[in-house]
């Protein structure tokens, strides 16, 4: 019999798989949507930007609600809303309907999942926290890889609308299963009677300078990630003339397969190191961003497809190293009753920053070329590493939250 804390990881893995797969469908079938609906590259980028801005604006509310409402209900509602939004995207007939259904409905639905999900995982996993979150994070990689191929395959044969219908129906089925098996776990608190208000939450989170630095670093990383997943498939499709299904698969596979290895290695090693070194998790994030930056530049600065694949994989491996402690490092300076809110705040900032990437690269694509726009993303990884270095050097140890003092 699998202990519930690991069954929880498995259930949330499948929910997050669909959450991330839903995002990638649009990116892969983007050329088909452009030709069918006669949209420009800038308009296509605007739809992705609308999705990201909606997500970024609503995720703090999702985090705040996750700290005092039923996280089970929040997770299920999120899964239902973005699955219905995905299903209905297949019926869109123009730019406005894509923005309203794809950008706002799907983006808004997804915003409520992650804060509550990571808060639940954190509650059940302490000594194995980074590992549990790393396993959960692998669903992002598998979801993007699988959806990239599946959406491209279905799109080439039955049209882009069928791709959205397939994933929308899949999400509704998973929501039914989670409604049966997921426990309604109460939030843990140091002070049971503590009253949580939005003003209190914001004040408590932002009084920590480490949180500011982690937010800035995640914003840089998110700008790179959103720009990459939105345009990389199109880059291979146009620059190397690959079939859409092959471009959709290879643009994600090498990166996220290597990221899967990186996230598991980073999670395992940092959990071990964290027993003796308080900076282990935040240092792992620093290494991931710093070492990943050169490969972002190299992946689009070559005429060799296979060299690009190799650089894409190296970029992915160090992205996984960073991802392995994305929220585990944040939780090192945040007490349990504020963790869903802190995830919401940090994610909101990152996605609002990242929302500029699809539109910005879409503009650069029409003026300077897609390869040039993609290569500039490496500068954002370097900036993110700089912000984490500042946190490690000046703030982290002063703000460290010693969770070992909590007793049950």
C-alpha cells in the first residue's frame, strides 16, 4: 500500500501534467491557428501574453485562498475550469475569442492550482520536501514533451481544434478521479487562532528581502521559459523546415528530458545537503541559472540542428537543477501558514514579467529574426543568478525559518 503522502504526489502529478500540457498545445499548433484564422505573429503573441497576464494577476488570489480555504476544492475547481477552457478553445473563430477563452478562462483556471498543490505537498513532506516537489515538477516536463508531440500529431491529421478537445476531455476525467481520492487536509498553523488577512499576508511576505530576490530571479527565469516554450517549436519549424509534429516534439523533448534528470538530481542532493547546510537549496538555484545561461545563447546561434539539440539539453539540465528548489528554497524563509500565499505572490510577479516574452520575441521575430530574439534570453538567466547571489550573500541566513522547532 502506497503511503498517502506519496499517493498525493502521484495524483497531483497527473493534475499538473494536464495543467502544463494545456499550455503547450497552443504553442505547438500556433502555425495552424495562424493559417486558419489569418492572424499575425504579433497577434498570436498577444494571445499568449493575455494568458500569462491573467495567470499572473490571479495566482496571488489563488495563493491567499489556499491558506485558509479547502485546498482540495481549490485544486478541483482549477482543474475543471481550465479543462473546460481548453475544450472551448477549439471552438474559437478569431483573435477576440482566443483572448477571452484561451487567454482569460484557461489562464484564470490554471492560476489557482499551483499554490494549493505545493502547500499540500509541503505539509506532508518535510525531510523529503525538495524530492517530492521535484517529482511533482517532472509532470511539467513530461506534460510539455507529450503534449508537444500529441498536439502536433493530432493537429496535422485532424486540425488544431481536435488537439484542444482531446486535452480538455482528459482534464475533466482526471478531475473526477481527484474528487474521489483527494483528502480535504486542514492547513497546519503555528498559532491556530491567528487571523489571516490579505494585508497581514502581504506585509509578512514582503518584509523578507530574500523573497524579493527570489521573486526577481523567478521573473527572469519565467521570461526565458515562456519565451522559449512559445516560440521554440516555431523556430525549428521555420529555420530547419521540420514537420510540425517533429518540431513540436524535439523542441521540448531534449530540453525537458534533460530537465527531468536535473530536477531529480537537484532535489535529491539538496535534501541531503540541507540537513547540514542551510544554504543548500538556494545555492542549488543559483547554480542552475548561472550554468544554464551560455547554453540558451548557443542553442539558436548555430546552423547545426544536432548541435542545437545538444545545447537545448544542457539548458534543460540546469533548468531542472533550478526548478528542483524553486519553492523549497522559498519555504526556507516562510512559515507554513503563509506558504500558499507566498507561492502565489512569487508566481504572480514571475508570470507578469514573463508575459512580455511572447509579445517581445514576436516583435523581434518580425524585425531582427527569431534566432536573435531567442539568444537574448540568456541575459535574463544571468540576471536571475545575480539576484540569488545577493540573497545568499546578504539576507538568507538572517531570515531563515527553522522548521525543526515545530512539534506536533
